[in-house]
């Protein structure tokens, strides 16, 4: 999932995008999360966690949510409910 690295770089580009404290908190949370099993729910968690870094993260998620859902779930509608999510093919 190349998008995860791209999203991280875009959201956490500079202190103008995310504060240093928010970045440190994000890295700490990700490191802790990735110590356990990693599955599709972890990918969703990462997407939501990026949005929680601050206003830029939230805007990024809102802008690219349709692309994320299509890439991960093959869903082309902008706002599916959680029942529509499925395992990628």
C-alpha cells in the first residue's frame, strides 16, 4: 500500500502541516499498533490516525477518502457505510 507512505509524507510534511508534538504522538501510536497483528483493520486505523494529527490531516482524509476506499475496498461511492467494506481482491 504505497498510498500510506505518500499520505504520511503529505500530511506530516512540515510543522505547518502537523505540530512536532502531534508527529511524535503519531509515530509513537503507529509503532505501538504495528507491534501487534497487522490486517485490514490496521490499515483503516492508520488512515483515521493520520486524520487525527490535526486540521491538515483531517482535510487530507476528506479530500482523498474516495481514492482510499477505491484502492483498499474497491468502493467507488464517496461515503459508504461500514457494511459495504470488504476484503480487497
